[in-house]
C-alpha cells in the first residue's frame, strides 16, 4: 500500500495493542488548508479516533488536529468530524463486514503520499485480555533473546 513517495505523519500504536487488524485499506481525507499545515508540523493525534459509516459515507471521529498557530480565524475545531474518501463499492463492502462480523474500523496510520494526506483504515476485531497478555509475553521473550545474544557476542 505504501511506496517510496510516502512519509508517515502519525501512527495509532494503541490500535495494534487493542485490536487484531484483519485487513487494511487506504483512504483520502477531506481537510482544510490550516489543518494540512498543522499536520505538516506534526500536530495530529489518532489515539482515541474511530471510523463510522453513515449514509454510505465514511467519517473519522475523535481525531485531534491541533490548531495552526498562524491560522487565526481560518482554524477549525480540532475534534471536528472529517469525511474519508473511498470508492462507494469499498465503503459498502466494509459496512457489510462491520455489521455482520462484529468488526470495527480504526485508523491505523496517517501519511503523505506524494503531496496528499492519506489514512490507513484497518478492519479490526477487538482483542481479549488473554490475547494482549500473550502478545506482551511474546514481545518480552523476544527482548530477552536479543539481550542474551548481545551478551553472548561481546
């Protein structure tokens, strides 16, 4: 999905901890000029955001884009609902999966693709507590192995 002309702006690391990501899709986002300038400065937070589908359109909710410091009257509400841009067929397919399978749509990352802002949308299923513990144990075991190899190679 991402190629050489991409630059990551923000990642939703909590999403990888809280959800199994089944599949991901690329979507454009409808922004105003001062929001794009603020994003270029790194003023975006995806942590508590989610995606809803209303009347065949996708919207991202809970995403925070900090007001641009030189934007004065042109700044918008930092938490306003923003429309995501995807083909109608893709939106309807995702809508069907969300309604039937108990999935949810979560923004995984935001990046520039050439000069356009894109969002990687993940079709996710929630993790149970034991799944999170298994992931943490696997990650800790990997760290211990790395440390042991590093000590051994000295």
